[in-house]
């Protein structure tokens, strides 16, 4: 503002027709004053006083700061209810896959060292199967979106949701596939069973027939996967509709079947949200533990194979003998 005012005054003095033209000495004095004012303004800006501008020399550091912030990974943080610090407990000890209350020792050590390989970069596949209207979509939406709708339409083909977790300090994601329960869509849905790490077979606690049909649904899902590669869960839905002796009898029948299927049993209610979060936390923890153990095994086998191989033999060539493996001498003696 001071510089602008000085310039305006000099211009006005030079343009005024009523005043005499400035002499050379007057112009030199004015220029010196203008240079002095500019120096004063620059010094005030460099002092960092209130309202002063940032000095030009600090601009590179600001650019570096902006660059560092732009390289920071984006994406929403994991919500608190998706953070799993300790191994989630089972629903009933009569039908569970693991009775341990803590993560495997190797998994805990790997998480502390942040040596879990590519586990946090991959999606573990969860497939939910079962009869029409047993509540598969309601169960998934209650967990992923915390909503419940009485008027869900039947799933056509397949649908899926991706849910992010933080387990023992390591990022982890589940890809939860919602498959159609209608017979006419089974040929489409079965194509998506392949590569599942977890198979959830759902049935309606108020309908005994849906429990009996879970055998066939499980066979269809296992047919597309390697034997022993999947965790199996048997889940009874609509628990809010049963109580007392009726609920106990339905659960007893389901636990008996779960033992035959080598599955872990849970009872849930998508309407009230009962056991839904605990169930999927259990699913995520078991799948995560298996993924870390598999990755540690791959790392171990890779280290053993380094420098441990034999020479490649061409088909039809005689095998090398101990004499031929000795290095030939370069001289005559």
C-alpha cells in the first residue's frame, strides 16, 4: 500500500499541468525514496509480523509439504466396530470351528512384526447360500449397512458387498457374495462359488425344510472349491421370531447338523441385529488367521527352495555322475 501510494503521488506530480516539470535531481530523490520504501516493506514481510506475507524462500518447503500430503493413502478409515484386537468368541462350544480364545502364536508374532505378506492387499471371498427368503440379503445388509427392510426383493443372480476390517493392527477385507436362492438362478450363482474362503449356509429357524436343504446348498458350493479349503458356517436366521422351547429345539437340530457338516453354528436376527456383528467378526478373524498362516507357509517354502534345486536334465540325456560333476582342469598337470 505504501509503494502504491508513493507511485501515485509521483505520477500525479508529473502529470499536473499547474506545476513546473520536476528537475533531474528531484526525480533522483524520488527514486531513492521509492527504493527505500520497497526495502522497508520487504523487511517487514520477512520479519513474520502479523499480516505479513510468506517470504519467497519458504515456498519450496510448502510445495514439499503439499507433495507429502498428496502421497498419503486416501480412503475412509475403518470404523471402530470393524477393529478386531482379540480373537472373537464362538456362539456355542457344541458346534464351533476353533475353541481357542487367542490368535495362533505365529499369526500374533507376524502381526507384531508387520510381516503378514500380501494379506492386507487381497480380498477374501465369502459366499452366502441358502433357500429363497431365508434372509440372506437382510443379514448382509444389516451388517454392511446397518439397515433392515421387510420388503427385500429376491436376489437375481448374485450381488456382493466389500467390508474393510483392521485385525490385530493389519488391514483386511471381506468380499461378501449374496447369491440367489431360486432354482432357476442356481446355474448362474454357482459360477461365483469358486475361490471361496468361507461358505455360509443360511436357513430359517422357523422353517425346518430350509434346514434340510442346507445339505444340498453346501454340496453345490463345495463342488466348485478344493476340499478342505473353506470355512463352513451354518447360520439360523430370524431368531427374533422364536423364543423359549421352540428356539432351543430348532437350535439343537441345527447344532446336530452342523457337526455332520463340520460347520460352525450361529443364530442371528437381521431385524434386531442380534449376533450379526459378532458373527461376521468371527468369520473375518478365522479367515484372516488362515490367510496369514498360508502366507507364512509360502514364505517359508520360498526360502527353502532358494539354492536347493538340482540341475535341469534334458530328456534322453544321461544323468550326471559324480566324476562329471567335478570341474575339469584347465592345464595338463
